[in-house]
C-alpha cells in the first residue's frame, strides 16, 4: 500500500520551456501532498505544501509564480515549472500522506529535470 | 530555524555488523520521527517511523527515540551490502504536517 506515482521520471528541455510534473497517490487519498527539490549531494528541501482544493503554501524563497502547484483532487497534484532556466535543473520529488495525523509521507520516484 | 543534524559519514561497516546512525533535532515540540533510505539517484524510501520514547523494532531495523535529549537513532543489525545508501532522518515540525530533513548519513557496507 501507500504507492505514489510521479511522472515523468526525466525531462530534458530547452531554456524557456514550461514543464509539468504529475504526482498521483494510487491506493490512498492524499489530502496533503508535498513538493521537494534536491540538488546533488544535498538533502531534500521542501518547496511547497499542497492541500486538496486550496492554494499551496510555499516555503520562504520559493517563487510561487514560477512553480505553479495544483491539487485538484485527492489523488493528483501537479507542479509546473514555468519558463525554466538552467538553474532550475534539479531532482524534483513529490510525497503524499493521508488525512490521518502522524502518518508518514510516501515519496514518488522523482523527476530529474535538465534545462539546456 | 528548525534543524536536524546528522553526521554525513561515510559510515563504513563490514557485512554482518551493526550499523548505528544518529540524529539530533532542535524542535522540542516535535512528536513524529522518520527514517528514510535513499539510494543514489533515487527518491527516499520509508524505513521506519517512531512517535514514543524508547525502542521500536522492525526486522533488522531498530529505531530509538529520546525526546528529552532530542535524539533519534537507527540501528541496522546484520548489515548487508544492499544496505549501502544514504539514510535521512526526518522530523515532523510541531504544529505543521511538514518535515525537516537532515542532510543524511552515507552508509557503506563492505562484503
């Protein structure tokens, strides 16, 4: 149980392109989803918390107009990196948890984004 | 600024030995603690979680929590080469559903 699917697994695109990443909870309802970014040899940095049916809460320093998050249903959240530039190249990982408190976050497989 | 500290390692142990991974945290109100394993180039995988002081065992893994000392540890018994990975300690931020991650400890198990 607690399977989170993330798609695509890898994206290579030109600078200025917008990239959309999907995160789905396959066997549970995820009231809350999280988006992280991880640079090489660094730990996970939380970008934003996404609650179903409401606006995402962004961490300090994360541009909400650049990283658009939508959580339209209890099983799907999307992250769109708008007008991506080389400095946005990173490993983006989503996670999801159920409505029950204290339950762990389960991670998707991640998306490796490379902007040329 | 809530902090989670881990020794970056690498921690090297021979196959069959016990690996001990440690973590300290600054948020005294935290109630939930998690250990994730991350292989190179992959996303984190949940190993264990612990909420109460004391020990929690699951197979070869034992998580230990001491809230008074703000200290969490993970013991891996009978270490295998396949256990070689980076182990991330994560602490739930009090009052929020978010996690603060440590930088991880790299474990190397030699055959």
